[in-house]
């Protein structure tokens, strides 16, 4: 075990998988210059053939990763910021998600498309997207969205080893957070959620960086006598619905915290899952704490309040739990 | 099967063009009868472009094609039975009944897909060529695309990537004069798609798409160049689509002028048959090939008709490696 940051966890996972399997290579915009610190020393260790800078051509190089995967390679594509996936929707949705299916299982596409959720830092609307829900709506793509360094490393290693295409959404609000991370073989299976904090009054399901806000809120709620359980699905596709339902059946209340826009968010899908499958256990409406359906402005004064915050989660918890009153003796 | 010419590449070229023509003639007929669901985009008139290109490839070279997908796999040497079964939506189809007419892709023949999003094969081709290069294989990847696709960014991105990384790729623009109903001259700036090669610093070659030998020679040169590590080539085959964008639509999308008859006079199979006869091949041998191909097509259709449809659960296979869970309420009504 060593305490390392989220970014160092990404670097370790990539490094170990490239050492383990010579079919793994990395390509993307500015990976050789190590723009975010996830490819430190990679060119020296693996050579420029396996650490490839690409043209600014997302549809081209993401599609090329699909082609390389089809002929036996296991590419990791670094698309840097997740907003840059939009020019590549063609290749992601029409080629990468569908080729295995449309050709009746003849195609195999083991590749990972990494990108970060770059919100909350005055980068304005075109650089601040959290677009994973759009991809949850496209069958054929597995999706990870970890909230801590340990999960990041374990899930990224699993993603590289997966024979299915995986999108890795890396929350930049988690980048510098340190965590105890096992060295070497630390692989977390895709589709397994995690209980980050146990509680009995309300289940808070967090997505990506939303987990950390939820944990802070849970600590604040504890002061008020509300015991919150925090669940991190970690993988959005496949989604560990059973873990979420088990928790809600225990607490009877649910809040979904998701930094994505509200409509058709991961929070929406989780809320619907709860209502459809655990309605009888619910003692209050399921609430979503998300980013409203407006664009993200540049000015920090009006950007920051748009994201899920401790205060908004605490308010939501008070609403579903009700104000605790000491029972008369 | 004819007893002659199994190993004669000239007769093989003729046979593959005949296979495409006869396979599609049968498909068009049974599509009109309602036996094939969905749309049917035929390749008739363009056989020399596909066969000439594929004859220059090895079996283990890669190929990516288009929604007009019947010609490419047959040109590369695929067996007819799984192709016809796919058109009928059967379990024994080359794509297990999941792809249909726009996606006849036989991976055992080096195909990496026939894609119906116009231009989307460009990046895949560059990636396959990169994958071959990184694995030290001396394989090349060939991308078929249409004149319509030449206006798509994906084609540009694929060619730029292949050129900047000097990848073993060949881009074959099959210019059949129409993008759906729109004449190429209304959609493509500049006189020739091949001229765009200069922008990438790679060779751009224009070839008579009705002459299978000319196409083969041009692609062979590009393949040699690619295998030698000298990078990609853009080839434009000037060809012609006999049918409408899709057949049996009940109305004509693309009214043809008098040039239609001129193109039909330059039918690629007729031209090649005449050339073979002039070179001393007996007409009887060519007739025997025609008959053998008719038998193959009939056999393929019988196979397809005798095959089972996929079962409902298979709709959930191959989204991922593991079958998806099937929702009970959907299953109950399946």
C-alpha cells in the first residue's frame, strides 16, 4: 500500500498494464508531453511507437483505436477532456459500440477511451461536460466513473483487460486526492459497486466526484442525528443495481447525487430503478441532486452553485428523513 | 464447378465478378417478392472496382467496406451461403442475422466491417493498418468508400492519420457518380476525389473502374508501396451504379440521362469476358463458369431458405462478450 493521488493511480494502472501485455499501447493528444501527469516517463519506458501523440482528430484516432483493437491490439486512448468525445460520437457510437453486435460476434474491440470530467474550474460550457449519461444510453459501451485513487487504479486495470470497449470518465475534482492504493495486482471487477459509508436512515448514491460530496454531507448529517449510507456504483455500465436496491430496502430513502445535468442523468436511471423495484420499501420520494439543465458559465460566482453541494444534499436528506424530534419520554 | 481455371487468376477475376452479378440479381428478385426484409443496395455495374481491388490483396489483408456491401466480401473470396442466409435474416448468416444487407462482412476473409455510416470506415482502416504495423505483420488495410463519403470528415481524418503515420493503408474511392440521388458534381468540390491526395502528400491515382485489370494494377502498386512501409495511396475508381440507391423502392430517386446507356455498354463483366476471349480463353470455359456460379447462387439460396431464424434471446448476444440480462417483461411478450 502507498498513498498516491488519483492521477498517479491512472499512471500506475497504465504502466503496469503496458508492462504486462505488449498489445497495450496508448495514444491521444499530447500524451508524450504528459499533459495531466498520467504518462510520466512513458516514452523512455515503452518507446514512441507505443506512446503515440495523435493529430487533433478525435473521430480519427478514436476510430483508429477501434480498428487496431479489431486486429488484436488493446489500445488505451487518452481523449483528455470528455467534451472532446463529441467530435468522435460517430466512431464511438456507430463503430466501437456496435461492431461486435452488428457482425454477429465476429469483431472484438478491447479498448479503453479515457477522458476527464473537467468541471468546476471556470472552463466554460465547452470544456466542462460530464457526458457519461449520453453513453449509458448507447448499448455496447462499458462505463467506469471512479471516485477515489484505489478504485481508479483497480477499475482501469480491469478496463484494459476487458474484451469489451470501456469508457473511463475521470473526475478532475478527484485528481489530487490521495488514497491508500495497493501496489501491483489490484483489479476491481467491472459492475461491482461499493458501500463507501454505512448508515441506516437514507441511502445516498453518488456518481464520480459526487461520492466525495456525498461523504462530506453524510458527516454533516451525522451531527444532526441522520445516519446516511453512501453507495458508489463505480461502474455505470453495467450498473450494480442490486447493491443500490439492497441499501434502499434497508434505509427506505434514497438520494442520487450526480454532477451530470439532471435530465436523463445517471441519477435519473438509478431513481427509476429504485422506484420500479423497491417502491414498497420507500418511505419518501427518491430525490436527485444534480446539475440543473443549464449550461456551465465561466464566472465562478455563478458556476459553483450549480453543482451538487454538501448543503444541497443535506437539505435533500432533511426533506426525505423529516426533522428529527426527540420523542417525549 | 468448371474443371478449368481454378488456379488461373484471370478466370478467378471473371468468376468473382459473375458471382456478385448473379448473387445480386437473385437477391433483387426475392427482395421484390418480399423474401428479404429491409433495404437492398446493389453493387451491379461496379464489380470491376471491388474485384480488381481485392485480387491485389492477400487473404490475410484487411478490408473495410460500405453499406453497398454485397460486392466486397464476394470480391475478397467469401462463400455465398452465409451471405445469402444473412440477407434472409437467418441464424446461419455471416452476421448471425444481426447485420443484413448493409453489413455483409466476413471476418474470416479479413473483413473488418461493412459500415452503413458513410465514411466511417476511414478511421477503422487507419487503425487496422496501425495494428498490423505495431504487431510487425506485413498486412495492409484497404478502405472502400464512395464519392458521397468523400465529403465526410471521417474519411479525411482516416487518410490524414494514415499519411502522417505512414501506415500500410489503401483508400479506394468508388466513384459511382451518385451519392444516393445527388450527382457527384453537385456534392464534391474539385474535379476528382483522387486530387485530394496531394493535400496529404500521398499518391492519388485515377483508374477506369470498369476495367478489372486496370483497377487491380493500380491497387497492386499501392499495396506494394504500403507493404514496403511507404505509406498510403488514394485511388479513385471511376465507375457507375446501375441500380437506384436502393432497389425495389417503388419510385425512381435518380433519373438517368442518356449517359446511362453509354455506361451499360461499358459493362465491366462484358468488357472482361471479351478481353479473355481475345486472349484465347474458350467461350465454353466462361459459359461453364457462368453455369457453375448460377448453381452456387441457387445452392446458397436453398441453404438460406432451409436455415433457422435466430431465437429471440440472441438479440441480447454480442452487445458485450457476455449475454445481456433479458428483461422479464419483454421476454414474456417475445
